[in-house]
C-alpha cells in the first residue's frame, strides 16, 4: 500500500537504537520474476507453490509462483475493480481466501472476502463474495488468516497504537453482512500473518518485527526482528512450519527466516500435550488463555516492545516543532 509513512513509524525504534534484539537475517528462497508483481501485499503457500497478490491499484488477480524458478505459473482473475486487496489466507487444496480489506481512510461500511481457485494456468472466475463488518466502526486491515483446524477466518486490523484480531462467523452467509467479533489485542501496524500447521500458534508481522502468539489464547510467545526489506508486507508458513517473508517492489526476493532458538523452544513447550481432546467446544477445564499464560515463558525486558514510547516522543516532538514554527511565523500585531 501507499502509506509509506507507517514504515517509518514501525522502524523508527530500530533506527533510534531501540531494536536491541538480535537481528535474524533471512536466506533468499527465490525472487519474483514476474514484472506484474510490483506491490506484493500478502503471501501464502498452497500445494508447494507460493501465492501473492498486488494491493490497491491493481485489478483483482492472484499470482501462483513456482519457488524453484520464481516464475509465475498461474494467474487467477477474480474481480475487475476491488477496492483495496490486501490479504490472503490458505483455503485448502487449490484455493485461497482473498481479502479486500484495506481501508486507509476508515470509511468502508463493509469489507469483502472471496474463495478463489489458484494453480497453474490462467483463469477468470466469478467467486461468491462475502461482506464483513466490524462491530465498532470501520478499520484498516491488511491481514487475513484462516484457522487450519476450524476453517474460521480472522482479520487483524492495522492501527498505529495497536491492532485487534477479529473473528468471522464460522459459516459465512452470502445473503447478508457477516458481523466480525473482537477477539484480542495484537501487534500494531500488522501487514500480514499466518497460522502455524499445529493450529496452536499464529504469527503476525509489521514492517520490521514478527510476533508469535498462542492460539486460541492469543498470548505472546515471543518476537524477533525481521530482515531488512523495502516494504515488508507478506509472511507465510508452509506445511513444515518454515517461515517466509516478502516485500513490495519489483523483482523482490522472498526470504526464508529461521525462528530464534528460544522461540522454537517456546513453541515446543506450548505444543499440545496430548491430555486435551482437541475439542473447541465449551469445557469446565481452565480457559485456553489461562493455560497459555501458565505455559508461555515470561517475556524478557528486551523482548517487550518499546517502539510505542519512541512513537509518542516522535509525535510530541513533531507537535512542538509545528507549534514553534507557527509562533515564529506570526508578525507582531497579527
């Protein structure tokens, strides 16, 4: 998307020395070779291929890319005039959910999702489109996720001072507006996200950092700094649990990122113990959130996000500069 000032907001603490966490460089998995992929805004892995889409400004089309060559092997055209396509989520064999969920001006009454087939070859489809609405007014969002266990869709909003994860109904109704339900606060300025194959964890990213949460408790398990990218807006997890990140721009590489050792250990520690039946129905047992808090490691001070403090200082400083300039520009007697 074109709100590049948010990139500065997200990376500001790192530029000012706040990003003291270890840097975890990525390894180039492949590079997008298609000149039509210029604003990759989401990334998913489907049947061993990578799928991406351009954000606002393009027609509604989804690209299937062979990671062995970086070349586009398929294009699915699903809409001639989407408003702001920003998110993708796996939808099972040969398909993705596409999220027309961007709303920079927070003025949309509803946003839309559609299940779109992908794979080799070119096709034009006319999928069923579902309307979604937030319960508390319009929000901008770039992150669409799908729970691999239940198939339920989730949207993570993109807010400067914090995001929120919203759940869609378990069954979407094409005849009416589907009301989203708030779940929990999450990473601010989220640009993409994905579930891990275990269904017990998900990952969200902004322009410079990724955070792993337990699910369904939404307790932060750990975070780490992402590799430098032009405008990182994509993250995907494959069937083996490997993490990949992508960026806007032409001929941009897709990077494979290895999770920090401490985070890998934490994920193993919070994996299903076998004592649970795996049912998502009501239970007299402790809530998932309580269990997650009991198992998740205490965050180290250096893992706690500090960028909001720098953002606040930056905004205050900017306000002072503007006020000072205004006072200095006034002539005596004005």
